[in-house]
C-alpha cells in the first residue's frame, strides 16, 4: 500500500472467485445444473447401494462416501476457483479553502474601535481554531490565497485524511505481518494437514495388518475394517485438502519452504525485489505547510480575482471528490472574471460553496485619511502641494475640518509615532459618506532648511467610530543647494531643446550643457557651455545628474567613461539616457572597443545584436503607439504628471504615444520596467520592446527611455512635460541630494508603494577611513507605521563586484509611513542614513469597503452550500463548527481487477489431481479386497 503524490490511497487486495459461475446466467441454467447434479448424486448412491449390498455396512458407506467426494471434487474443478490481486484506489474527499488576500482585507473587521483587520481575523481562524485540524480528519484540505494573479497561489497542500492514514498504516502493518508469516517455519494449516496424512498412513498400516489377519483367520470383525477405511478416507481427504490449500495459497513459496526447509528460490526472488543501487527511486512529494498564517494571508494584492480563483480550482481539482469550497473573503471581486461567469461551472459540477463573509455590510460613520502625497525633497521658499485622499462612510454627507501640521523633525522617544503639533493650515470640507474617495489639497512654502515632519489630520464628527485612521504623516527634506545637472546631446533634437530650456528656467537647478555637434560661439540657454565631457573627478563629482540625448559615445574618451562609472557607483549620481536613431547604433558596432562593455553596463536593458537601428528598432514610424505601462509605473513618482495616479494615467492614456524605439532585447534581471512599446509586431521572444526602465548602478540610478519623443506630451499640456522631466531628474539624483554623510548613501527603489509591495534597498558604505566597508552584513532598522521596529539585513551585492555595495529588501504590510534607518559608527562618529516609504492602498480596493453579502449568498445558493457572516458576536469556534458539520465527505473508490494467478491455478489443479487419484486408488483397493468389479 502506498500514497501516490499524497492524493490517494493505493492498496492491493487478494480475492478468490469462482470463474465457472460467470458462465452460468439465467435461472433455468441454474435449475438445470442443480437438477443434473442432484440426479447424478441420486443415481450414484442407488447404484453403489445395490453394488455393496453384500458387504458390511461400514465398508459400503466408505465406498459411497469416496464416490461422492470424487463427484464433489469434480464439481469444484468445474467451478474453477481463481485467485487475483486487485488494486483498490481510494481518492479521499477534498476541501479547498480560498483566502482573499486583496488589500481591502486590511480594512477593519467590524465597527468597533480598535478592531482587528479582516486578514488578521482570517489568520486567527486558520491558526487558532480547530477548523483545519477537524477537516483534516475526513478530507484532504488545500489552502490557496486569492489576489491579483490569474491563478490562486497554493499556501498549504492537502494531506491524506487522518482516518485514511490510519487505514494505510494498519494495512501496511498487516502486510508486514503477512510477510513475516511467510518467513515462518510451518503454518498451522500445513501442520494440521501433515498430521491428518500421518493419521491416514497409520490407519492404512493398521488396516493392512487387519486385512492380513482376517485373511489368515476368516470370520474376523468386518466392522472394524470398515471403520479403519473410513478413517483413511477422511484423513486422506482432510490432509490433502489442508496441505494443498496452503500450497496453493502461498504460491510464492516452494513446497520445501512450506515444510520449513531451505528456500533458495524465494530468497532469490526477494533479492530481485531489492532496489538496485543507483537506480532512481520514486520520491515522496513533500507537504507544503504554513508556519505563520499572519504572514501567509497578509492583505497585499492590488486586486481580488475571486472568479478566476474558483475557475482555477475547478480546473485542477476532481469535482467527484471535491466535497466543498470554503471562501474567506469580503466578497469584493474587482478583477478578472465576473462572479456571474463562474456560476454555470458551479451549477454543472454541483460543488457546494461555503462563503465566510468578512467585514461589515453596513459600515458605521467614519472618516479616514487614506493616502498622503508629499514631495520627498523641496527647496526653501519654493511652494509645493500636499495632496491627501479622504474616505467617509455612514451615508449622506459629512462636514468636518482637515488640518495640515508641520514642524522640524526631532528624535522621538516613542519611536516616531507622535504627530507634529504645529497647525499651519486648515480647511472645512464636505464629502459624500458612501465610501468613495475624495481629495483635499494644501500648499506649503518652507522657510527653514532641514528634515521636516508633516501630517494631515481630520477633526471627525462626533459619531466617528475609529480614531486610529484620522491622521496620516510623512517626512520630507528642505535642501538649500541648487542641483547641478549636465545635459549631453548628440544633436539639437527637439527633446533636448525642450528639456534644456526647462532645466535652465528651473530656479533650483544649475545647468551645464554639451551639444556635441555645436559650433564654437553658438548661443544656448544654459549656465555653462562645455565642449567636452568632464575629464577630472573634481569636475565630474560636482554634478548630481547627467541627462544624455542620443549621445555620440565615440566622442567620450575611455577615461571619462571610467569617471562616469565611478561617479555613478560611488558618488550616487543619477543618469538619464534618452536613446535615438543616429548615434545609438554606432557604439554597438564598435565590437573591439574596450568602452563598449562599460557603456552597455550603464543601460538597464540589453539590446538586439543585429546592429543597425533600422533592423533592431524603428525610425520614422508611420503610426504612433501608446505606451504599455506596467504595474510598477503606478508607484513611480516621475510618471505622476498630475497630483494623483488616476489623473496622471488618464493623461498618459490620452497621450498619443510614440512612433520610434531602439531595439531592446530584454530588461536586465535587476532592473525595473515601467513601460513597453505596444506594437505587437515588434515583439522579440514573446516580449514587447522595453521603452522605460531603470536600475541601480552601485549607489546611483540609471534611467532609460527608448526614444526622444516625450515632447509630444506638450500637446496635452506644457505642465505635464515639465512635471515629467523635472521629477525624473530629481528622482535619479536623489542619492546625491539626500546624502546624509560622506560615509555612504542609502536608497530605496520606490518611495511610494502599495501594501504588500517589496521594497529593494541599496547602500554604498565606507568605513571611518572612507575605504569601502567590508562586513558580511549590516542591519538597518525599519520603523513601521504602528511603531514596530524590525531589522532589515543588508548583504554585499555579489553581482556588481563593487566593494562596499550592500543590498536588501523588505515588504510593506500596512498603510502609512515607513522609516528606514541605518546607523554607522558609534559615539561622536555615529552616522545615520535614512529613507522613507509612503505606503497606501489602491483606489479600487478602497472604493467598495463593504462586505458584498449579495454575491457571497449567490455563491452559496448555486451549489447547495451555506453562507456564514462573521458579524459581531460570532466567534471562531462557531465558524469552525458550522463548516465542519455542513461539509459532507465524498471519497471515491476505484477497483482495478487483476489477472488470475497462473501459479495458483497450476497448484490448485495439482492438488485436485492428488485428491481424486488418492480417493480412486483407495476405492479400487477396497473393491479388490472385497472382490468387487
């Protein structure tokens, strides 16, 4: 007996059947057969009674008995008993548990102040109640998470039900006992058979002596001789039957082995069954278990694709054994298939669904600050906008005050949980209390330089049920020095001219420019005009960002390219590369030039090896194609050309798109892709060409743009174009502008994230002598919005082979501001590097915070399940009891009959032959002794 991939019980059972009876069908055949047999027995008895009339009665009865036994053996032979080994495959009953892990599950479970979140309630049900343990007793239980993926993600693989495991263990023990019995000396049946044959032999000897004595002395007792014949006949039949049965049943053993002698054949057979060394053996499939349910079901997915998850379960699980589908969710299906599209599948398969509704169907009066958008870096006397997203529930409209708080950041004794105290502005707003999202904006003009702490706080109405969501804070920095930017252009393209003019007008930027095709004395809008790339570290390290528009790399010496590499990797510089059709293909053709490998390393993408631009990209396209933005783009601040993500991507949707691109083969493994060129005819290896991408380069950042066509965004508004490039240049140069110390720099790939995102951290660190830091790991402290502090391990980045470069990552699991602090040194030499990540929830998950009782009830009704609402007062035990009582096991048994055992049949026939031959021989001897024909 074995367990096949932990999904079924595969057992073997030996059965005996009369194959001859299968040929007898119909009552008349049975009647004819029984009648014929009765007639034969009757005639046999009558004939033998007349034949032995002159013999002693005891001898006559023995002869009649022997003839009847012969007839019985012939009938037994006609019935044709066979032995076969059949497989019994038991597929256990299954239960699938689907857990909604969308970000709406991070909302409060009920209306009470301080209520745990919906996902925390789910984790408690799965971890603390006896739900899974009870279901495991009768079902194979699999648990999946439901999020934004097309298919549900397996969290816990199903195990055999406890009852089936015990049956398997018992069967294995019984099988082992049988194997041990086979190795014994003599079985009880064989011993009894031998004893009967010994009795037969003794009785034969006595009868022989008695017969001789009676021959010498006529007139002796005939009854005693008849008694001896009876003993001989019965003991012979009994002995042959017992020994023959054991011999036939244990067909895998030889006759000497049954007698306890050396069993060489069996031993050889057993040796043959031993696994051969080096031969691959079937491996047991490990069970997938969950160690931390809080971690496993964290509300992190941007969508809830319940319909897709149900279809996936129906496609991968056998509906004949699926006893029920448990859905732990708030019922808000906002991605993939509509729930109505899966009702037909549920109706056809008749699989009952047991939804467990989380959250409240009638949310109370409450106002919450959903999100807060604050620039990470601003300049003195430079007004900037603060945007907050508010949400109200309870019905009707609510009017309340919103306050803007701001102050210089000071170390907090409570871990930074205290809000700023200075109210700098306030507004009275009225918003609908129907769960929709509403925005509020403030403007602030900072006067002092330094790190500052800002918050938005609402003064909620008296009926507000949750004070913990009435405020949201963030941190920003006011920097005084101007940002130094260098632009390099292979030619005076339209993109270059617009960006150059924009940066020159920007008061916070000092712009130097090098137009590689420019003539001496040409006038350009810039603070300084260069005629070559900086060739000294003193010159290069003054810049915070370099923006290159289809540069002619052949005009940049190898020494300057090495300088650019050092500036990026160790000085946290920011590089923007805008590809173009003129000079981009040229450097790729320089196969033997040592500069090529370093230039290629700057790019976050790899390029097609076909060489010419026209064959590995597009120049002068006839049609424009919109950019295909990735989910990662929603977190990129520089793509937010308006105050929020929704408005920004509405602008990008209206944007007419671009005509050209360079031939990108693929993105590098550590890069992030923000947009693809969407023409499907340009796909390479089933992937569209990358148009916007970025990567860390040591401590710096590199951004790639597939062509210089963002100027077309000006058709929508000059403001959008200006916002894109201004934010982009500040974003890539963030490491330079926010350097806390000469000891190093620490960056995160996204300062804005959604719940459940993974944030990558990059740090380039030095020791007190400003040499690259060489430690196996460093630990940063992550302060979460709830005040909890955890360690984030940063280990050396092996791929880049740059000493002192460390990387790590962490997952954001709740909304609010995360603060990452890395401390270097101690005492007076202590240095603290800092980064902040603002985390929010996607709008689609917040727009419908109520529990969707209608859809959940429909799912329950369609398959005959039941809907359980987790309202206040319903505890975890009630949930467990109701589910386990309603879900009825439905295992499936499949029997695979085997072929008849030929060795058993051969031995059975031999035993029958011995039995008949012995009986007929004894009958002939008795008849001869009594002078019968």
